[in-house]
C-alpha cells in the first residue's frame, strides 16, 4: 500500500512538525503524526531536533522491542476498593506541566498484537485509564515494505488516526538543514554537493540485491570516520563498509584530493600572497574549502573567514596561472556567503559583515554584474 501524499524533504517535515507542535501548545489543534521514509533518511534526527528546539522531554519508544503490557503497565489489587488498578509505565509522559514528545518509532514493524494498544495512544491519547498530558506531542515513524525493511502493511484503522508525512532525501535541504549545522566533515558536504544522487541509493541497492546503500545516516557516519580514523587503510575499509565499494571508491578519490589541497585553518591565519597561494584549484577542493571555512568560523575568525570567502570570487583575476576561468566561482562564493551569513545571524555576529572591506567589494562586484 503506497503513501499517497506529496513527498517532502526532511527540512520541510521538521518545519511542519514545528508548526503542529506550536498549534497544539496553543490549543488550536491536537493530532498524531506519522513520518514515512527509507531507513537512514533522518526520521529520528528530526524528532531529536524538534525536542531540542522546543525544550521537550523525548520519550523514544522502539515498538519492535516492547509488548502490549509494557505500555499498559502492571496490575495492582486495591484491597480497600476491591478492584484491580494499573500502575502506568515510566516510558509514557505523565507530567501535565512539562512539554513532552512521544516518539513511536518503527510503528510499521511492530507486531500486530501491539497495534490495538497503539491505537488508543494515537487517537484517544490514553492506555487504559492512563491519559497522556495535553502537552504531549505524538509522532510515529516507520519504513515501508518496498524499502527492503521489516515492515507490515498499515491498515486503514491505524492510518486514519494519523497525519502522514512522506520523506524523501534532498541533497540541498540535507546540506543546509543538517550537514552544515552539525559540522559534518567538509569532504562529505563537498562530495554530496557535487554528487547529490549519492545521498540516498537505497532504491538502487534494493533493486540490485545489495545490502549496503548510501543514506543520510550513512554519510553522517562517514563524517565521524573521517574525523576519527588516522590510518588510511583502515579508513578505506570503514568507508567501503558504510557506503558500499563503488560509492566508497569514488568518495575516497575526492577525500584524498581535498586532504592534499585544502588548508582552511591555515588560510584563516595568514593573509596576502601567502593566503592566495593556498586556494585549491579544483571544484571539489574549493567546495570543501567553503564548508570548512563556515564550520571553523567563530566570533574571532569571522572577519578572516569573510576575506577567504570573498577571495574565491576573484581567483580568476588574482591567479590567472590556474584553471579558475572554467569553474563556477561566482555561484560558489554566493553560496558560501549565504551559509556564512546564516551562521553569523544565528550567533549575532552580523556586525563583522558591515565592517568588512572584502564583503563590501564583493557586493560592489555583484551590483556591477547585474547592472
């Protein structure tokens, strides 16, 4: 059974859930939500980020690991009232004054015997006599059968209790809303910017009967590998085991090129001819430099970061000996400044741009080009 709704990016899904959360807290709408998406697309990360943004306590229930009684709680005989009462489990929100997110992960892989109990949580917002606080925001997530994951078809009784969001991997959104803010390794961000088709290869891997696929979660793991593994042979084995041999082989070539040509930290520390000589001459290298500069920029180094970024736009003039005339330098420096400005605004560092001669020259050049 297909999910017949318009696929959206992870960033759009987060924005939608953010609006739903605000509407529920304001008493305007209460609903239960369902995130559909391939394994590794970032469903769990979306919920974790929403919880962090809203200051909510996250109750993360993996439905494949629990039984119905785990949600119902334990029975206790009340001798005075001569009846059985139930102690609710600590895995469910109970504080009416604290915002909470109840995340029902792997819903489509949960045993059918658990579904009636989940129905009550999603629709009536209760299990037995235990009702969830009004401040509890409920989100479920799961994979589909066609994703190659363990999953059951979702019946209409369950589907009708949810607002469904179908996620798709979108490279530009992933870079802007996750990879850059999380400080993923510049080689990863540069590679995905130039090879967006390799952000998620799950469909192709399933079709070919291959176990390993590229996913957003895999690329986050690749970033950790690059930061942690100093031995090249070990690094390459880990990359192949994370991405598959074909994608890893292509990525390794770019990693080695970037490692040999990108010196972002050094470029922030020097100026003039010494800095000019450090600019990479390949598109991959310059793209990695952009992401590295954005990642390294802080309140102290931001003026130098602006100068380095602006220098990309004038490389064809300042270093005519290199092959910069064939590269999209204008597009790259504009994109780099968008990322850098976004980071500066979020941190309150925007004054560095107002006082930067390099940024002023960049704006004048853009105005002249559009005149």
